[in-house]
């Protein structure tokens, strides 16, 4: 039987929950009587499908590593969903990529004590072939030159090699700013700086990376996971490779300028009087150091999240490669450093599948007046697979899918053809979108506008573009037709528009840049951060529960409105380039999509 107090609490909660959506979805003011925009609003805000769709994709299907079975399953699902909505959908193969199936990971410390470790395989790691691998863990030394490294390699044979630094703290820097004494903070800043110096890529006399020594004097790189160093260790017969890429940051370098942050002259140092007034000699008032810490936090110093590790890739094919959390990696590292002979055991289920088809998934609503002109939604479909790929870029995918659903219902006979690109292999170098731009010159020629979103779950705050002189006036005209929900400066959902009158450089960052590089109107949709870089970007924490569905509804409805407005625009956006120095050999310098696996070592 439910306790009476709990019954009352739940009743209040449900009553509050029922009231909030009504307030949040109140119809905003529209600048004109555009019935299609109003219909888009109602469909997007009153009958959104984003939460239901997200649960299927993020929980049931899961992450979408390019050329993995999960990526194929997700593409099958999205095509079936579009067809159920009476939207054309197809898969477009453009090449191959290395296939891989992830299974379960068991990583244990078995000596000098037993502990199950928090970690997982890196993407594309070989498994342990149905057996356990048990070996001593050792730390990669620092070598004066590559000859010393080669001479050391026999010592690594049969061992598990730790190739990352161990942080002296796994607390984020904001904790040290907020709670530490100035002396303790300065010591930690120094320890972190020395660790980073010791493990940095080695440089020559000119201060540039020394290609003959690179990482720890080995002459090899670590790249995003194990890089060329991992494959060299593999050839030497190591039993496995362990890395750890934490999200810790914001520790000032005391060796920079005089005093430095955290030293006596820095903002974390002792002060006689803080903003809250003088410190009490008897300890009865707020300490000056606490006031200084609060001031530092307000000014943006201090960052890094608890318990978050980036999970990337390996090119090893024999020696398994795993990543560990900051805490467990540091534990194993300290045991090895203190000659306590840590023994690790790996039981890893994985399968290297060879080259598999790489493909984009495309959805289409055909235009009725100008079918050879296009407006596009753009979001990469692939993800790293340590988590579920929810905010990178599942939320971009959901925005595009939901916008297509809304448009099919509210605007079934568009003036221009509406397309959506769910791109493969963005994480390996924007490969899917590059391939599309090369394979579809007719779309590039007739592209009126492309809207790309790829920066987490937050509500879009900025619509921006660059490279073409005419983009700004069109964007301004569309923006002026949006409802007050998006344009009222007092609204928490306000979106601004910006236009940079400077040509776009080489592609980078995300798929919209590929289209901009070809001199087509690609608009970026910048969002509020929601600690995207700190907690979910390329981590095991990128899961369904991190999605902010009110913001996602905001984005899908906005995207549908922008596509509608761009489609109805009576003028085609001119291709006149903005003033500035357009890169030479344009667009040849945009780069070509690799059509088979291209190592990044």
C-alpha cells in the first residue's frame, strides 16, 4: 500500500507535470498568417515523436560505428520509418570501411589484489578469441631516441603496455579551485603540468614536433587511441595495450608567466580581502581564498567532468587495446610504477569483419515546382560506440527525422525537393558527406540551402552561414517569418542569426563544412552546450538519459520551419563569393573522400 505522504507527493508531481507542457507549448505570436508555419508548430510541439524515436535508436539499436552491424541495423530502421511515413528512403553505398562487431568486455586486475576494472575495448580492437589473456602491466618509458625504444621492445614482449599518463588527480579542476588551499592548489597545478610535459609529443630545437621521436621518443604517434605506436608494439609481441583519455582540463600551468594561476600572484592565490570582505582572523567569516575561488569559477576557470573517458579506436589486429577510467588506470599505473607487478586479465569478445560497405542513408520528399532545386537537412548518422551516440550525433539525427515527419504532414507538396542526409563516417574525417558531394553534382548545383546540426542536445541558439554574399539576406528574410518563440529576445528559446562575410576555409569540424567548401549555402545550427564537451562528446556517458527533449523538440520544429521557408523562397541563392581570399584551386582543396579504410596513424 502506498504511503499517504508519497501519494500526496506524486499527486503534486503529476499535477505540476501536466501544467508545464501546457505553458511550454502555448502558441506563440506569428508575424503573418502563414498556416503552414502554424501547422508545423502544432505538429512539432504538440505531437512530437522525438522521445519515442530516440528510445528505439539509442536504447534498442544503440551506437552506430561505421561499417558495424549496429550501423546497418540503424540504417534499416530509419529507412523503414521513413517509408512508413510515406517518405522515399534509400541507402547509397560509396565505398568500404573496416567492419567490426563489439561484444562484451571483461577487464580485471588479478594481482596484487582482485578488482574488476571500469573500461572497455577501443573500437576495432581484436578480441581474445574466446579465452582469457593474463599478463603483467608495465608503463611505456620515455626514450632519448628511437634506438633506445627499439632496444627496449624485447622487454615488452608478452606484457600489457600502459601508453597514457596517469593523472595525479581524477578530480576536475573546479574542485581544486573551489576547495583547495592555495598551497595545495599550487602543488596540484605543478604536478599536472609536469605530467603533461613528460608525456607531451617531443619537439626539436625549433619547438616543432620532432618526427624522429614524437611520442615518448618512440618515433610513433598515439593518435586517437593507440595509433601507429600500438601497431608497432603489436609487432613486438605485446599482449595488449591500455590507454586512458580523461576529460580533465583547466589546470593552469605554473611555469607559464610569473606567478601563474594558482600561484601566489594568481587568482587562486592568497588575498587579504576578497569580494565578500576581509577574512576573519577567527575563521568566522568567508575565507578570502573561498571568495577568490568563487570568482574564478564565475570567470570560467575550472573544467573537466567526473568519471568521463573518451573512447576512440585502434588499428591493432592482434594485440587487444582497451581504455580504462581515470581512477582505475591510475591504480594500475601506480602499481606498475612502484614495481608491485600488476597482473591484468582480458576477456574480450570482438570480431574484425574486414572491409564492409560504407553508405549514407538518404530521405527525399520530391518538389513539385522546382524538383531540380534542393533544400537539405544534414546530420551525421555514425557514432563512436563507447556509449549510445545519443548527443553525438543522435540528437542531430532525431532533429532531421522529426523535421521530415513534420514536413511530410504539413508541407507534402514542397516547391523544391527536400532531402535529408544521414552521413556515415563523419568521425573518421567527414567521409560520407564528402562522398555525397562528389557523387551528386546535380544536388550541389541546385542546392538552395542545407541546415546541419552536430553539437549536442541543446536548443539551437544561432543560425549562421559563411562564404556566399547572398546568404545573409536570405537568412534574415527567413528569420523574420519565425514565430516569437524563436525571435523574442525575452524568450529562453530565442535564436539569433549571423552571417560571416568571409569565405569558408577547408572542411573541418562537421559535415556542413564540406558543403560550404564547395561554395554552396550551408547553414550551421549552433546550440547551447549542456556540458557537451565535458561529459558526452565521444564518451561512454553519451546515452539516452542525457537528451533534453524540450530542446530537441525546439530544434526539430525550427528545422522544419527553416526548410519550408527556404523551399518557398522565390529566389535561388546566388553563388557569388564573399569578399576575401578564396583558397587556391577551389574546390580541389576540399579533399576527396576515401573509398576504402584510410588509417589515421
